[in-house]
C-alpha cells in the first residue's frame, strides 16, 4: 500500500481489520431482525443527535466532521436505511411502484452529493495541496474526471422495478438487476471520491467501508448490495460523527499525497463507468428496453441465480 497510503505500523493494520470486521458484523446484526435495524438506524441516531453529535460534530471542529456535507450525508444515509426497512417490513409496500423508486433515488442523491463535493474541491484551486475544513486535499483534473464518473454512475442505475423481498427470514431487499458490474464501477468511483476529497481518511471511509459491503454482496447475501451499502455507510458515519478523532489521532493512515496517484485512481473510475454506460446503453438499444421500467440484465446468470435463491 506504499503507492496509495503510508501505513505506519502493525497496530494500524489491526485497527483497519477490526473496522472491517465490525462493520460487517453490525451490518449482519441490523439486517438479521427488524428490531436490530430499528435499534441501529432509528433509536441510536435519535440518542446521538440529541446528546452527542452537537458536541462531537460541531461546526468548525478540528476533525472536519462539522461540515454541511457530513451532516447531510449522515441523515440521507439514515433515511435510506429506514426507507429500505419500510419496504422490507411493511406488507404490500414492495408492490407499489412509487416505493420501488425510493432506493435508486436515495442512491442517486448520495452519489450526486459526492459529485458536487468533487467539483467543489477543484474550485478551491489548491493545485499544490492545502487544508479545507481541517482536512488536507489537493485540487486537480482528477476532481473533474471523477465528478463525471459519478454522474455516469447515476445514469446507469437501472432495473428498480424488479426489486423484491427475499423469501427467507431476513426479508432482505433484493435488487437483482444491480449486478457485479455496477458494484465494481460504483466502488471505483466512490473510492476515487474519498481519495480526492477526504484523502487522509479514505482508507477507512473508502477502501475499508467499500469492502465491508462488497464482501457480503459477493459472498454472504448476494443480490442486495444496495442494502449492504446503505447500512455499512450509515454505521461508519455514525461512528465517525461520534468518535471524530479516530482517523486523525487514534489510527491515522495518510495518503502519499502523490498527484499522479490521484490522477490514476480517478482515471480508472471514469474508464470503468464510461465503459459500463456504453455497454448498458448498447444492450438497451439492441433489445429496445425502457431503462425506467425494464430490467437490463435479466438474461445473465448472476441475475437468475438471485431470483432462484430468493423468490
């Protein structure tokens, strides 16, 4: 990791592994029962909002958690988790087309928020690096490249009319048309966003956090990546809003601050999302599909496996 990060010692590697396992464990706890989800994403945030975050995430604090972006991101993620639980547990809601539009809309909103931040960082004009909101960052063409990659990632969201609830006791929100190709493109974009805009925190809020939802999506419960993503993101943001010194003081992992690496990371994100957009639009054109109604990947094995196992 010497190219991307400067990991100081074995203790920090242990912290990174612990964060990954903790996020995955709490994600499993919160999805396994309705009450686990209510505790983690309704009760806990209310308590923290009243008694903790006004202090730990106060405006202008030295850790950068008091910005508008962090507060908006926190509640938009929590809204996603609560909305997904409503679809999962309220009888008949999953059959309403307007309800099925909520998951892609909240995902698109979260991506768009991040795109705005990438463009904003470019606008800071810190082409030799600098500190904004107590976080080091560097402006460059990578911000524009990755902002465009994020917009493409919004455009290729498809197939939400096929969302359904799994037949097992966990009642997961299955999204079979959001196959591995989208997950990888999203991961590359989101990692580049965190690397660009929250550089010295990005090993946790980028790499580790993305692994915490991608691993379950590939190996634990396939077909519900968006649910995994919303829950692990909300868990991480709640933690960092509560313990803002973690990434700066307790277990810091700074980037190498190498402009070439910033460029390469964002270039890969842009290439992946542009490639997926071209591929997907080609399918839509050939099959004469309606991307606002039809599922694009119904003929793929990964889609059919999700249907066979959960419907």
